[in-house]
């Protein structure tokens, strides 16, 4: 019932701004006394603190130091939250922006490296891999995009942490909270959008980098490059990175970190048809080969993964004061080949193949149809085709034989289409209301309506209150629907369930933020009610035909969860050269069915960063720390105790300009050599390199 009421409210807001203003007064937080009291108490306390803190500073602002004015940077513009260019200060949703300068300052190379910069994002460890998590939502609920484009690949987003390189990145925008009103499925937890560079002045950048863990293990070397610029109406950028990472072995000769060779290449071409209209072509290629060692029944085996992806995109973009429109078609093709072999004899034990093709056509148009009402209308069609040895759909069945091992598979095709509408309604100079509504449908799932309502109110010129209400959903993955996987070691079978339903969430968020001279701050409360979470259950007794001694698992909608928390940020520009930033997230994530905490959702994460930038000396330095506290790693059993993981990591980076064209840099990740093979922490990682720009 709540969903239909909210959808109606959002629709009224879009088509009738005057009437909508009255409708919004009836919005309330969840009908739970504890949650309401918890959020409102926190919000009221910080509201009064911020108001009293900012009022006197604003009155004395004319007497603030000269360097404070220099710290008031040009307004930061983001596109992920509204699909239009909007200032971060105005956007009701919670958005974190990581700039190319911050990426360079921390020595980040891969997408995984940026997570240490935000307290709302963590890496959770499961099945031997790291999974990105935003506000307690798992990696399957985090949508990763490059310039707004989806990538083909595995169902789990964790693989992209090492595949997406940052040599061509202008900035990374992280949208926290359900974003289905604009992006549809898979954005229950949020969106990570990597924005690449656009052609400007011609430049050439080369960056060789070397690194190794303490003891000389896990050596890594890479070479990244970028070149591009504009010549008349034509623009071009070419970028790439080549990485060779050696394995990090445990004492039992299994790998804590795998052996990896990777190549990334990208090409972007643009042509200005007019002053406001542009054609853009993108081509990208990723090749990744990995090898890891595992123990199975005390026998060393090696897992070999060969992965390759091609991306192609063509777009028409128009931006003028009166009208914006964007039309794009793109495809993403991914091939995977997996083998498991006995290390000593190189005997093939198992293999799998997978092909994933994604075809997308999308468009949107933005125009002010009513004064102070900026409307965006959009539509999207997406076709996903998967063919692999772990799929059992009955469509286009095939048999593959390799070195005497036989595998069977089939194909799955899913069509998605959607339309959405959004209105950025500037009610007054102080009040901005952004309602949005999206309708999604497909040939495999029920249709879904996703409303969103965001409000920003300027209490003072430098103090804002924000509220956001959103619905999110995630359709079942092909793995959950159609997988047929047999693991001979532990002797179990995982089978998909075509009847599993979509996961859904309702989210509320309230925050207060502001700036005053050398200070900036933000505090907020978020609450998520998640329904029909998909999990695995054992089929008891096993179905007829199951081999003796084998167990069978399948997927069902079995879980409900409540995820809530507090986020706080503080920034301080101490001098022209020195800045301090800190962010903290408190997370309370519970399984409502079992009335227990969710695993690997730490209650506390604190990130602090001290930066130094002396432009005259060409010297820069950063030291930043990450604290993870009260992380429930494993529940107690009859034979094992509960495991809680707490740890603190410190990182250091330094860089010095040798000339206009050459910069030396070095750093240490995990400065105090913390080790924990569960997380995993492999100890201190020492790295350095040269940045050359011409």
C-alpha cells in the first residue's frame, strides 16, 4: 500500500508542482517508534550544533584569513544523482566525489583502491574474494558504471575491483542509497559511476609504477598511459594500462593474492557538429589472465581464469541553455574460460565457459517546460544474453568436451525496458524538490514502479537540510534463476529457481550539511527496509536422482533486513598547504527473520586524512587511516566461538615535482604491516613510480 501511495505522490509532484507542494507535507519516516526516535534525536542534536556553530562564523566571515577564501572552490558538479549537471550542494541524495587529484595523491591504481577513502563503503570477504558494500548492501546491490554504461561480466561486481583501472578517470561519483528511480535494477545499495576524461589540450602522460609487499612477495609492476586533445572540432583520447602482479603465497603454498596479468585499452573520439551538439564514440578492451592455488582434500590445485571484454559505444549529445538531449547505443561483450587442474600433474579436473553480451539503447531529454521546473524524460531498452556451462535453461543446449572432461550448458536471454521522468523543481531560492518515477518491465519478471522524492532546503546560505525517500529493486540474476553447478570436492549441487522474486527496499534519509570559512561538515541518518532478499537453502530430502552422499541447494526469497545508520563528515583547511578530512559511519544491519546481525557489516568505520600540498616547492604528502570496528566475521557454533574483526590501517604517500614534466612519487599502504589472511591483509605494500607529462 505504501508503494502505491508514494508512486501517486511522486506522479502528482511531477505534473503539478503547486499541488505537489501541499502533498509533501504528509510524508513521514517509517512507522517504527525506535527508528523514528533514533533518527530524529540524532538529527535534532546535530542541527542545533551546526546552526549555533555556523551563525557566528557567518557573521565574522569578512575577517576570515585569506587562505579561507582560496579554499572556497568552484561549485562541484555531479551527474549521477539526477542525470543532469547539478551542484553537490543542491542534490538531495548523498553523493561522494573522488577527483583525479585525490586518486593521484593516494596512488590509487584500481577501483578497489578508492574504497579506503570513504567511510560508507567497505570491502567484505567471502568465497576467497573481496566484495564492495555500500551502507551494508552487498556487491550484487551495487551498480558499477563507466560514463553511465553498464558492463558485461560476472554477476558479482567484485571482479570489477581489479579490472577497472583509473588512468583515464576524471572523477568517480558514488551515489549512496537506492537509485532505481533513474537506474532501474541492481542499484539497491547505490551507484558507482566512473567518469572518464574528455578531450581538451593535447597532452601525453606516462606512469610506470613498481611495488611489493614486505619481504619482497607479491611484486607488482604496471605502466599506464594517456594521450589526447582537441584539434578544431575533432577530439581524441587514448589510454591504457598494463599490469603484471605476481602471486602472494601462504605457508601452505595456496595463494592469498593471485597471479595476474592484465591489459586495458581505451579510445574515445568526438566531433563537434555545432557549438552545442557532439558525436562521441568509445571503444574499450580488457584482457585479464589470473591463476590461483587452492587446497582440495589436501591436494594442491590451480584455478586458471582467462577473461576478455570488448565495449563499443556511440552517442549524440546536445547541451544548450534551452534544451539538452542524449541518445546512445552501446554493447558490451564478455568471454570467460575457467579451468581447475591438479598442480603436480596438470590434469584437468573441471572447466567452465561463459559468454555474456549486453546491448543497450537509451535516450533522455531535459527541458524547462514550466518556469523553475526542469523536466527530464528518459527511456531505455536492454538485452542481456548469457551462454555458459553453468546455465540450465533448456534453450539452445550444447555439450563441450576438453581433455576427456564433458560439460553441458545452455543459453538465457532477458529483455528489459523502462521509462522514467524527473522534475527538478526550484520552488523558492531556498527550497528544491526533485521527484522522480520510473517504470521497469521485462519478459521474465513482473513490472516494477520506483518512486523517488528528494528535498533540499537552505536554512542559511551555508547551511542545508536534505531529505530523500526512495524505492529500490533488484531482479534475480541468471545465476539465481538457472544455475546448475556441481562441486565434486565437498559434493554439493547448486540449482537455480525460476520462481524466485525480485528483491525490494524502501529507503529514508535525512541530513544536515554546511560550510563556514575553513570548516565544512555533514551529518545524516539513513534507514532501509529490505524485503525478499534472496538466499540459498538446502533441499531436504534431496530431489530424486541426486547421487548418494551429495547435498542440493537452491535459491529462495527468505530474508528481510533492516539497515540503518549515521554518517558524519568533517573538513578543515588548517592553512593554504594543510587540510584535514574525516568521515565516520555507524551501521546497524539486522536480519529480521532470524533477529540477528548481518555478517561482515562492521558497526564502525572511520576514515581520516591529513593532506599537505606546497605548490611553490612542488611537494605533496598524504597520510590517511582507516578503522574498522565491531565487524561480525563469523557466528558462534557448537564448536567455534564468535569472531569479531577490528583493525586499523594507515597509509602514506609522497610526491615531488622534479621539473614541469616529471614527478616522483612513493607510498606505503598498510604502513604498520598489519596481517590477517582472512580479510585479507598481506602486510605493508611499498610502491613508487614516475609520472611524466608532456
